């Protein structure tokens, strides 16, 4: 009987929690799908024809307070949108891939903007902000925070070929210049300390990137697919990791100098940089790992000096570097991942520093330190036969 009473009490407690907790119900009204929680509406989708759209301020008597993540994504017929003053937040990717959208005005009520909300809006030439907004502002159609210390979004539909970031800016936000193909040059002021993820991704017209002293971090994918980029200057102030795909798919990038504060080169950081001919490390004692695919498909890379601080070389780290002829693995390396030099058809020799306690080399072939396990055999060997010791 006591057990039954306990089960009943638990069931009643769960039922009370169920009814006490605010619920978000999925509903539709005309062309809109939405949810309601605690009497507030979040728009979650749109199926209408687009055009010049004025969003509702209320639905079924409830205020529209949020535009949800992906709510209007890929609404290609949408040309302009008027956001009501009831809205306080706009979610990530809310209007991304709206290829016909030309202008947006953010009302004074908005306090939160998600990342990538206007990404790939290729016709968008201006983002305006109501002057009474306490959190955001705009200058010449470019979106900033209110203090104008963070550049949040430069519309990819602007036709200017150059842009000078205002001197008060200290941070370039995630996807700030994403897909701005018209820009050939961007001047970054000395006060900037961080460049966010995908900040200049797919800026196909950008020819050079001079990153000023003071920048300490550059996000993942920051300059990926900048197909016209021929040079990139990384400042000595840069610390930590060069992120994944940071300069990947930049086929005209010819050289790069890794600053002294960098400790790791992340996976695919320079992948498919087919024009890269040299990599220089300014401080051999700083970098400790070069991770998976970091320099994969850098087909013009002829030589690389691996710093004596590196302990790990990742999978495919130099794979398909077809112009690479010789590599010396320093004494510090403790981990060689498989396929690190796969497809290096010009590689004729792999040498291991004699002081390395984990690996050794014989006639250009790498073994473990006891020479009982063959670890790497250079792929372009012209020898007709090879006898494993």
C-alpha cells in the first residue's frame, strides 16, 4: 500500500510539473507557422509569395516577440521586410539565402540578433537600424553594435570594391563579410583584436589581407574560399590556434608565415591552397601540433621545415603535396598519424632526426624507434624493389 501511494504521489507531481511548465505549441496562421509560449509568439516559418512583406505584430491576440532560427531562410521571393516594434529577438539564419531581399530595417525593440541571419542575401545592400535602438546601429547600411565597436554585418549586395572599417571597431563578428564578392580590399584598423568565424569567407574578390598587430584570434573558416587572395599577413600578436579551414581553398595564396604565438595549426587550415610554395615558422618553439589535413592538396609546396617543438603530425597533414621532395621529422615528434604523406608523388626522402626517441629512418623510410614496425614509406620511390629489414 505504501508503494502504491508513493507511485501515485510521483505521478501527481509529474502531472503538476507538466501543466505548470510553459509549453510552445506549433501552430499556423495564414502564411506563417509559429509557436506560442507564455503568451508570446515566435515566427518559425513562412510559405507566402514574399515581395514587400510586413510581419504581423500580433497573432490571435498574442504579441509577436521573436523571429526564430531559419524562419524565413531561402524565401527567394522576399524583397523587403518590415519588422514590427513588438519583436525583441531575431534568430540565427533567420533570413539567410533570401536572394531577392534588398533592404531591412531593425526596429528599436530588438535586443538580440543571431549569427548568419542575413548570410547569402546576395541582393541585400543595406541594413538600417531605428535610431532609438539601445543595442544596435548602422552606418551607411553596415550593421554594428550600438557603441560601434563590433562590426556585425556588411551586406553582400553592396557594390563597393573597397571598405575601410571605422577606427573604433575592436571586433569583426562571425560572418561579417561573408560572401561579399565585390570587395577587393578591406582596411582593418589597428584597434581590432578579434576576427570571427567565417568573417571573410567566400570573399572571392579579396586579393590581400593585412591583419594588424593587436589581433589575437582569427576564427574558423575566416578566409576560406577567398579565391583571389594572394597574400595574408599574420601578426605576431596572433596566439593559440589557427582554426579549421581558416585559409582553406585559397588557391592563389603563395606564402604564409606562422607567428611566434601560434601553438597549433588546426585541421584543414590551409587545405587546397594549391599555390602555396612556402611555410615559415617564426618561432620554432611555439607550434606543438599540425593537425589533420592542415596542408592537404598544397600541390606547389616544395619544402617545409617542421619546428622542433611539434609533437603531433595529423592524418593527411601533407597528403597530395605533389611538389614536396623531402621532409625531416624532428626529434620532438611523438605521434605520426597514418596517411600523413599520401599522394606526395615528388617525395623521395623521409628523414627522422637522430635524437627522436620514437621513430627512426633508414634509406628514407620511417620506422618506430626499435625498427620493428615500418611506419612510412615515401610514395615516389623509384626503386624496383625494396627489402624490408
